[in-house]
C-alpha cells in the first residue's frame, strides 16, 4: 500500500507541476496515468503496479472523505484535499487553515483519534510545529501536523483505513 501511495503522490506532484493536461508515466514499479480538469484544476490519477491499482483525486474542490471518525477542524477552511482508494484501503490528505492555535487543533485530533480507537504513538513539538500520529489495531492510522504563521494555523491531516 505504501508503494502505491508514494507512486500516486509522485504522479500528482508531476501533474500539478507540468503543463500537460494528461499523461502516462512508466516506472520500474508500474504505470501511472493522470488527467487535469481545466475548469477547476482537479487532478485524477491511476497507478497500476504488481500490488494492484490505486486511484487518486486531488484539488481544492475534491469532496473531503475522511476515514475512521475524523473530521475537519470546526471553522477551518480546506485549502487542498487528496483522496485515494485501492482494493484494500482508502485515505485522505487534507490541508486546512484555522484561527485556532496549533495546541487547540492537536487536542481536537487527539480526542477524535482516541474516540475512533486509535492509540497515539507519536507526539512531537518544536518551536514552530506540533505533530501527533497513531493507529488502531485494524491498521487504520492518522497523523496531524499544525504550524502557525501570523494569526492562522495551517494543519495537515493524513488518514487511512482498511476497506473490508
């Protein structure tokens, strides 16, 4: 699953940086194709490898679909969103901005994760950033990073879960 997510992320980055509206990329691990919707900039990508096929969508207007009982921080504005699916898992990577402190946002996601049965296994605080992460017995996982610049806090939530 990690290889598919990494390959998919690379496709999304390449697609976002290039001027082409569609393309195919061949790698040692498989084939990735992408299209960019000219009206809203949404990127759709498919990655085929020996591990299976993954589909990804990314853009500011992609509907947020968070797994495992997680939600967008109250009052936050979604800046970008990427969702992925493959046969046995699904997940999302959401970037948001809020008028809350990093500590308030971290506390919110800690409570949501624990309520969803995830054990917090990572806590990191630096002068400019706070981060937590954890996982559940079923392999579902999340991480949340918050940084503050000016009056706004930027948060990045990454979450994934097994599909049954």
